[in-house]
C-alpha cells in the first residue's frame, strides 16, 4: 500500500479540488484500507486542496469496518468518531461543511433512487469537465499546453482519450445497471413504464461512440493544422451535445421515474438485494474506477455513496471497493 496524494489544481483539465485556490499543509491519514471511516475522511478532505498521505495501519475495533483513524497535520493529531474528525476538518480547512446533513438523504430516500441520483451527479460533472477541457484545447488550436504536466499536445490528447474512455466505461455500466436492475422493477409494477428511458440509452450511444472516433482523429492529425483544428472543434461541439443529452435524460429519470420508487413499497430486504445487484452489475468500474466516480462528487455526496456501499452484506466485496478508494 502506498501513499494517496490529492494533487493541487491543474491549469488545463485534470480533476481538480473544488476550492483549489489555496493549498494547505500535507495531511497524514492513518487507518486501515478496509475501513469505511478512512474512506469517509479521505473524501471529506478531497476538495479541501490538501496533499493527502495515506498511512496504512491494522484495523482496530469498529463494529462496521470502521476501525481507528487518525489525522495528523503538522504537530496536530486528532482521532475519534466520524463526527469528531469531520468537525476538525471543517474547522481546520474552510469550505462547505461536511458535517451538516451528511447521510440524511440515504436514510429517508429509497436506496436505488439515491444511488442513481448520485451517479448522475458524478457523470454530469465529468462530462462538463471534458467539455471545458475540449474547449481549452480548441482555443489553443493545437499549440503547446499551458500546464507542463500535460506534456506536448499529442501527449495531452492521449490523456484526454484515457479520461474519456474511463468516463464512457462508467456511463455504459450505469446504463446497464438501470436496464438490468431498475427498469425491470418499474416494468413489473407498470409494464412499459421504463420504455422511454431505454430508448434514451439507445439514442445516446452513437454520439458517445462518435466522440471516441473523433478523439482518435485528433490524435493522428498534425498539431495546429486546419484539419486538426476542425477536429478539435468537432470534438468540443459533440461533447457539448452529449452534455445536453445527459442533462435532459437524467432530469427525465429523476423527475418521472425515481420518485415512483417510493410508491413501489419495496421491503428493506428487497431494496438491499437490488442495491447489491447494482454493485454486481457495475463491478468492473467499481473495481477500478470507483475513486474516479467519487471524485466527481461534492464531499457530502461522496460520503452518501459510501453509506450505500456500507449496506452491502458481502463484507469482502465491500472491503474490496473501499481498498480501491484509499489507494
């Protein structure tokens, strides 16, 4: 197990802390990689522009895979309950509070509705990030990057391609999750209810695949040439179209479908079983890209997602996901 570092803001378009104007001292987080408390605290710190070193320790105590967690900032050392640690973070690193309201939606809203909404939030944030990045490349017209960590324009487009491929993988598994788990539940209650949402998935796919092909074209064209500039502009406009379609599609699901989840009156056993099925369907991305998914969320939503993960009755599977988060 190595260190987990949250990088400071980058000038072009890699993932950045949401309040990246100020960089605070290095924070050392001591805890078990299987501890859900360590994962909570890691995401509470993510958007505070800190450099975070994760120091692996043996899990000690905790009835819910929490164990002992300690924060060290310079000479300050703090340990204790989740609330104690979150209050310290709020006081030490100014920003949106991570204490108030944490987890309330998960407790009151149907689990599958909460899961779907939080995934929508992350995917939209990442698509918006890709749009800004494509716009920046188009404005520069293939000239050198303003961020040395991006390398040459050709190196930058390779980073862009990798980021888009990872996002596409999450979006595809999310759609599969809805089609495999959520939509059959709705159709069982009212046949045809999810038909329009399925059609939206089919409509988005050609655009998503088309963007991937345009990225390949940008990567092989001569940087700064008219064809290269035209391809960059095409990439930017297609991503903007994808963002518009995602906003519309997600909003329709959240307004028309997800509120009906409560009316289905699933038992807690049925809800948890369906939630576990969702994680099974998304096992590929949650095994490799869960950190990316959560990094597209405000701290409070990231911790809501951890609340949902903690409901998995298969503790081995849950701990496997947690290890991917704090690595």
